[in-house]
C-alpha cells in the first residue's frame, strides 16, 4: 500500500443466519470472535422474543451492548481514579523517603 496502513482482509461471518463479508485491518480471528459474540447475543434475544423481526433484535442487541459499554466505562473511570489516588500516595511516600535520606546523609 505504501502509506503504512495495514492491508485489509476479507472476513466472512454469519450473524442471525445471514452471511456478511467484512473488511478487517487486524487479525481476522478477532472479527470472527466479535461476530460470534454478536450472533450469540442476537440468537439469545430471538429465542426470548420469537416474533421479533431482525431489526428489532439488532436494536435490542445494540442497547444491551451500549449498556455493557457504559457500565465498563464507569468501572474504568473508577479504576483510573483509584490508580491516580494510589499514585499520589506513593509519590508522597517517596518524597518523604527522599527527605529522610537527605537528612541522614
């Protein structure tokens, strides 16, 4: 390609009994795994709502995934806050140790 962009590969997947051909810049297995996860979710929704059409199933799957993403974003923010707090504590401890070492020398 010349511009440094990874070459895209064609990946065939099946979601809700429909075949799709996708272009993947990364590992095709990751696309296949993501598609399998989406397929599993949509099949689960379809089993609980047998009269729902594929569009409704897709919307419900998107809402489920959006909620999961929102929850994970919140957890990540809490982990980052905790890491920042701990980092601040360690910085203070290190400053104290440096001060003690300077006093002793």
